[in-house]
C-alpha cells in the first residue's frame, strides 16, 4: 500500500485555530491530543502560550460552526480545526444536534 504524507514548506507564517467542544470532553480531549500530535509532527508549535495555535473552547458541538465562522471571517488563520463529539443516545437529541452541526 502506498503512503502519501505532506509537509509544510515553512511553518513559521502559518496560524491555526482549534475549536474544541467541552461537552463529551472524554472524547474531545483525545481528539485534541491526536490533533496536537499531528501538528507537532509537521513542525507546528502547539504550545498554548505560543503564537501558532489558538485554542477556543466552546460549550458543545452545537456552537462549533458559529465560532468557526466568526474566526474565518476575521481572516487571522490559515486553518481552523473543529473538534467535537455528538453521541447517539435514546432520545432524538443526537439527530437535532448532528443535523444542525452538519449544516453549519
């Protein structure tokens, strides 16, 4: 199997925003760790006190699209990474939240 991996030509000018949902943090903390690992492997400084990555915590996945849009409109970032988890339960809550987040 062929493996294709990319690298950033120069990581100095790139800025990232990571929007993370607090709800289901058992899952989103792991997603954040994987995201940070990937960015580190490409030479990005993921230190919260650094200048390349901003971390934005939101209450839940429902708020992610709104915040990501506001960040995109500012034009300060090369990429906005969104991390959230909507887990299916015994109520239709999953269907409502997942549909609206997908639309966003």
